[in-house]
C-alpha cells in the first residue's frame, strides 16, 4: 500500500517551500503565507493538526501545499490551534488576505504588538504588489514611462 505524504511528516522548511511554491504569482496568497512563515507561530500548529494539505509533485519541481483557510476559525474556537491575542490577530490577518475574509482593521491593528504590526503591514503591502511597483517618469513630451523598481512600501523584517 502506498501512503500519500502528509504535511505533518515533512520538515517544516519543506512545508514552507511547498506552500510558497503553490502561492507563487498570487500576491495575496504569497503575502498570507509569508506572514505566517515570518511570524513563526502558526505553521507548526497547522502542519501538525492536518490544516495543511499536500498536492503532490504538481509542477515537477516539488510538492505543493495549501492551508485550509476556511477551517482555521473553527480550529481556533475549539482549541485545536492556539495563540496569544497578537498571534490570533496575525492569523486573522493572514486568513483575510488569503481568503478575502473581512476583518475589522481597527480592532485587528489595536491588538497587535510592534513586531506583529510590522508583519501585517508588510503582508498588506506585499498583497498590494508594492514589491513590484516602479517609479513613473515623464519625458519631454509628457509621456509616462516606467522607471526603476521601488523598494516595498513596508519591507519584510529580517530575522526573528
């Protein structure tokens, strides 16, 4: 009997890579995954509770993985996954960004610690594509041209 691989059986870095591989090209999905990876708290719990599923070797370059975004609220309510107030708000932000789940930004931001707020702002900037924005220049005839790439509006912080 052949067993399908489970996210819980993989090294955490392999799960992160599989999630990023599946999200690549969709700025909202990328931002939500990067938010959870950079925050550091949620992915191990999601991995160990079966809330991350693997799709196999979709593109020939490795496994793809997806988070069961719609199941996270219930998992938090029943205690399958847990976190402090700031961590829960980071998860809410990720779900909102990835799954278009509405959140009250005032309530969300008001409960974030400094690091978490920085991460959420970086995720929002990433989802908006700020890492791909370019300056606009006008030539002598007033015609606009795309110029140099600008830095992200809010860059992802380095380190933990």
